[in-house]
C-alpha cells in the first residue's frame, strides 16, 4: 500500500510538472513545442546527422532559342540518383514554366482590383491572352520506350516500370518546347525584354527545362505547387548544356564555357584570357561600340554555346546581341574565379563602372562571413525591372538616362541589387534551403549579409535594410496585415518586410546587441560550413546558432520569428533614494533634439572594425555623388566608437541611489540598454541582458549608485532594439525630432537626378 501511494504521488508530481510546462507562458520557455524532435538525420546540435541523405540529379540539356518567334525547344536527359533509404515507384518533376499557362493557379488566386490610373502593363496582366506553358512531346527511358506520366499543374509524376532501389539511378528524357513570355508586360522571373528603338531582344532565361523535385527526410517529395512567391527547392547535380542562339548573340550562363574558340572571335578570346589575370580593373571583352554595330546588323546563322557546371542546383542563361561584356579576376584564398557582367548600352555608364566590381566585392565579403566561394565564375546580367538569382548568374535592374546620367537612388539601387542577387549564390545556391516553404532562410539571411557587404563597399553606405531603425515602421503597423516570419511565403503578408527585412534586422540585432560580433560571426560561419551543399531547415539554423555560440536563444527565435510582436520599452519612473534634492539632478534644459541624433551601433563599430572600404581602396569607384558626400563622410568617420564611453564621475561625499524603473509595453523582450549623462557631461553606457524579464514581469527596476547627479537617461540610445516608440525612452522626457526636420536633413538624397540637373554627364 505504501509503495502504491508513493507511486501515485510520483505520477501526480510528474503530471503537475508537465501541466506547469504546458501552461508556461514565460518568454524564455524552450522551443520544444514548435521544433521537430532531433534524430539521426538532423541532430539536436543543428548538424546533419550520421544518416543524413540527399539524392542528386544530373542533366544533359540541348536547346534552341528561336529569336524570330521568341520560343525555346529542346531535350533534357535527367539521371536521378536514389541515395535515399526508400524504394521508389515514381518520380516527381517540376514544370515551373507552367506558371505561364493561361489557366495557371497563380493567375487565379490573388485578389484583383482596378483603379482609374491603372498602367497599361497592369491591365495586360489582368487580361492575359498569353499561354506559355510547356508542350511535352515525349517522356522516354534510356531505351526510348515511353514512360507513363501525369501532369498536375506545375508538377509531373513519372511512373517507373521497375522499382528504383536505394543506391540505384534512373535516366529518362523529355522533349519539350514553350513560347517565351514578354517579361516587361507579363512579369515573371524569366522572359525577354524588347527594345523597339533597335528592334532587338534581351533574353534572361530560367526555369526553362523540367527539373527534379527535391526529396528529403522532412518532406519526402517536395511537391508544393509553384504559385509565384515561393521560389525553388532543388537537388544538386552536374550539368552539360548546349544552347543554340543567333551567331551574333553573346551568351552568359551557369558554369564554364567549354568551346570559347568556336563562339568567340580571336580578339574576344584574347581579351577573355586577359581578364583571367586582371585583379584590379575589369577587362572589356566586347565594348559598347562593338555591341552597337551588332544591334544594326543581325545575323541569320546560329552558334551553339556549350557550358558545364558541377555540383549546382539549377541552371540559367542570358542571350542577346546587345550585350557589352567585361570581366575581372577575383582571388579568394588560394582560388581564382571570374567576376563578369553583360549589359546593353542602356545600362552604361553605371554598369561599366560598378557591376563587375560589385560582383567581385560580394564574392570576397560573403566568403569572409560564410565559406569560400567554390564556383569558377559569377555573372551579373542587366535586365530592367528585375532582380533574380541562379547559380553563378543573376539578373539585375539599373538603367541610365539617355544622356548618361543617373540619380543617386538608381546608383545605390543598382549596386544593392547586384550585391543581393550575387549573394544568393551562398543562400540558397550553396546553403540549399527549401525556398518553396521557408523564404526567410534564403532572403532574410542573404539580406543580412548584403547589409554587411554594403557597409564594406562604401563608408556609411545607405543600406535600405538591416539597421533596427529601418524596421520600426513595419513593426508598429497593423497586426492584421502582418505575418510571423515562420510562415509559407504564399501566405505571408508584406513579403518584403516579412522574409527580407525583419529576419535581416533580427540577425543584425543578434550580432550587435545579443551575442556580439565575434561570437555571432563564428556561429554564423559554422552554420554555413555545416550546411554547405546540403539542405537545412529552420530548426537546423536555430540549433546551430545556439550550439556554436554557447547561448540559449529560444526566447529570441520565439519572439522575432514565431510572432508578430514588437519591441516597446520605456523609462517609466526614476526615483532618487538619497535625501538629495531631486530637482537639481534634472534642472538643466533638454538639449535640441536635432543635436542628439546618434549614429547606430553598427555605424559606430564599423568606423573601427572596417579599416578600409572598397571605395577607399579603389577610388575609381567614386562618382558625382561620392564626391558630394566625401567631405561629410570624413568628418563622420571617427565621430564615435565604443571607446568614447566614459564614466568619469566627480568625487563627492554623498552617494546618490537612483532607482530606474523600466516598463515592457511591447510583446518582445530585449536587453535593456541605457546611457546616463551626468551633470559634468560625462557618460556611462549600461547593458542589462534580456533575461531580466525572465519571470514575465511588465516592470523591472535597477538601482544605480553614483556620487554624481544624473542629468539625463536615454533608453536604447543607439537604436539597437527596433523600439517602435522612442518618445518614452528618455528621462526627463524630451520631444523627438519632427518628421519635417528629418525630411529637410535628407532632402539632398531625395533629389531625383542632380547629376542631370547640373549637366554632369559621365562617360563610360
């Protein structure tokens, strides 16, 4: 009887404990309830497990681009290697080009409205007549015997005549064709752009062949339909691709060109070889004058360009007779690769000045923060109104006015999109996340490293995303039109903020405020090393960052990634506990808010950590706008850094005890960071870890003892936490800078094209 009672009491204690865990609402509770259980495929440390697997697929593609009809026809041979533990009776293939079918779901599932000032292109998309899906001519095995198949919208199931056992491979062929969409009218990641002035086309072609679906331990076959927002989930493999185009076209593609002597002139080939050792300035392989001549004299013959790419997850290419081509070599540790650009004259002089150097800078900087860039080439292709990425090649916007001028906004927009899209070579082309399901794992991580790369390109580069202050307007917005980061991209509201800006900001806060640069950078690099050429999922990232940093971050992931909460902390009360006149500690007038504008923490640290930016090393990158700003930048360079914080307090006989009360108004817990200014104008920065909120309190207090009197206290002085309301962040309370004053301060940047207004045409 006694043992029964003890046993019953034990069960009661366990049940009570479990119930307590289930009702625990502490912001610091573990993520056991939302993350998958670790196993032998994916471990608790965030590493691939001892039984981790992933199949591969090799491709032999032979296509023809028909410039007269804007269409593609061809054949793809696919060899699927079943390195999974499962026996397969069918295979799934992606037909992403079917998103261009007239009856595709992607055209039916979005709300449609029309305004009085609707643009012509928008109306064209509303009233589609273009039918651009695949025409499948045949699906056969190696013996040319037909294979049964079923097409389900953007997916195709191929039934096997014989079971495909683990470790076996299967090869099949597909004959197909499709019309190319007018990307400028119909949109899309792939398509053509027509130039009526010279009657020519510029093709940026992707998703142009049937591709194997991914298969893994979490999803099995990843067969989510392609609806537009969710991008691609793919297998690694080797490619050999033959592309037949008009003989006066230039072709850029994933991989290395296998027959340069057949498709390049002797002079072009000579310049191409020179570029392989040009580490400082790009070599122009085809110049603007040569490209302009080809625009006017069109060839009627064809050439076939052949490319080979190893261990990549996809393939894309660009083709046009309008292309200018330049290239330079990039040294990354012991390896040299080629950074290259192709662009029409409409992109010059902006592209000739910046594109290839932006590619080179991106490869170097991303390699520093992740892994060394492993591929032999990296392309940037100019295509209007697009930014899109594929292995070793990306399509980027940025055009000049006809007089050769460009606005400051166009300049930085062009450099940023090149950095972003080239950066996608790392996320997800190497660190191969499931884009169809988790957009933030490539877009958010990439936008974060893009921010780091921009800051190393030019001192105080005007990055659009990354700084905590940039996300505030979004975070304080209407929660009904907001989604957690951890949502499928097809279901996300405000995808740009959701998948790009918010995760990038969260990682910047994690780097600067929670972990510190040294610990964060080591953990982030470990994640890249562990999952290079593998397929990570969110839990793998979260667990690796915790494992490699030695820090429990479940509270951070939960609030920033799984909720739509925001940060709002306040100084709710300050009490002087000694018998000292409290009025005297705040008797001075509040300074002009405009004089209190602080640099961000990242900017302060960058002024020390980034010894030289790319534009400081290579002054040929300076342009009209750089020279306007350079004097101010030099003044700002060493304005403040961490070493300026002092705590020089006057010696007095009286010790003052200030009880400072902080209130958590928003749902996200964050560290409490405040700066105290004493009456003698010395300052002290205090950092309290986020764990001060561990018991779920709304208000917490800290007692600050000092022999000096406090003149003011500023909460989050360097805007590290994305606090949405800074009006309650000061003691004594002070007014924030008005929006009008901010507008005046930034007026110069908002000018449309001062280069043009001052007739400052820059020659290519």
